[in-house]
C-alpha cells in the first residue's frame, strides 16, 4: 500500500511531537517533515512533496491562511487544519481557502488533552486516502456560470410539493453547503434541515456564516425550534438532530448521539426521524463525505415515500457517502454540484421538472 507522507506545521514543539506520534500510529502514514510557521511550511512542501499537510492557523511570520492561499495557487496538497475552538470563524475561512478538513483542539494551551483528537485524526487522515485533489481544487474555485442556470421561481409562490429538504454531508461539505444556500436570494416555501459532520463548538459560527449570504434564515438548531418554510436548521456539532410533532407544528429535538452513531451529527438518524413525519413531502440529499452515513437513512426515507438525490462522483471531494447511498438502489437521481440547486428547486414543484 502506498505510504501517506505528511508534513506537520505548528509553532508549538509539543503539538508537533503529539501530532506526529498520533499520525505515525496510523498504518501507512509517515511524517516526513515539520515546520514552525507558514513560510517554513511552504518550503517543506516544495522540498518534500507530501501527500498531506496538518496545519495550525495562528503562527508567527506567516500564518496558516497565507500558507493556504499560496499552496492552493501554486502547489495544491490536501490540508487538515488542527485548530482550537476559539478560532471557529477562522476555521471556516480556512475551509473556503481550500483546507479539506479540520479538527478541533480540545484546549488552547499546551496539554496532554491534545491526545483526545487521536480517533478523529485517524478517521480524517483515512479520508485523504480516498480524496481526489483535482475535485478539491475545482470545489474551491470561484463559481462559474453553468450551462443550465438555476430556474427562476415565480414570485408570490405560497406552496411547494415538498415541506422539507434534508441534507447530509461530511468532508467537503461546508463549501458545498455555502454554494447551495448562497444560490437562494430569497427564501422558498419549504424548510431545510442539515447534518454536517462537525465537532461541538463550530456549528453556530458555521450557521451564522451561511446565513449572511442566503435568502433563507439559517441557524444552529436548538431543542424546540420550529421547522418551518424559509428556515434552515443546522444540527449542532456533537449532537443529533431529530424531530417531533406538537399540534400542527414540527419541532426540532437536539439529542445526545447513541453508541451506535459512528458519525455525528448522524445523517441516518436525521433522515429516519424526518421521514417518519414528512414521508412523501421530504427530499433527502446526500452530499460529499467519507463513510456510509446516510445510506440506511435514505433506505428508510424512500420506504416512507420520500425522494432521494445524491451528489455525483465528478464533483464530490470524497465520494464515500454518495456512493454508499447510490449502492442502496433507492436514489432517484445523481447530480453534480453545479446542478444541485436546480435539482432541489425542480423537485420542490416550484418550477417545471426538467429531464
């Protein structure tokens, strides 16, 4: 098996040693170099041609953002950001600049607490084994006009064929969701719920960031929030997003994950709970990501009458989640990211269906 060669960039000697120790416990992974700032990191990448870089964001001389900009423009390589939760807004800026994943440091100070990220680090490095960097580069380019633009929705539309669109995503998901929601300049008459694999402490800033560029109201879900047209609820990091009926309203339930939930927030749990209440008035969408989260959920959603769409391999940063959903045989259509908004709008019944 091909060895994955890694350069670790962090200004803390303790962090460099700890991250190196965790990485080298992964079969097939070798740490080939270190750097204490972005300037040194760029030199190491040029000299060593690694398969992966782990990157701190706040460093002297040249920070992680500047290094990312230069790398993605001149020498693209998969980058996993390892950052403290105090820099949550900065993490999403790094993802927009081209980082493929991030891991939350449990503390901002030098501490053995850092070793708690080991399982998360192992899982996300495994995702890099399956990552296509050409797709990463394309995903982070400025959006280009597509051959078939998003159809215009007539004004004063009051009803749709769908009550809810449920979206699940993981690696590569934040920029994909940004692209989808920024396409809606006005809210449409259906609700959206999202489970993006993300640790606690980051989803509020993520929701706020999405909200600033969308016509929808976008917020981190809180227990008891109403699922209603024109609103997007983002599952809180580290929790599952489920739903309950109270009178004529559907309310969010934010709950602790179960021992069976390998990925959190669980896309399977959200799809299943949503389908129980919405049935044929639901669309399930599986976007880019590693693993099989969402596969069982789409089977249950389809059994109860929902429509199902998955992102195409050609635009997925990691094709794991869409591939596993497609393998169930229940996906109605496989769609590249350039056409995903158009597909959602068409399936809502707000414009004529295109073939």
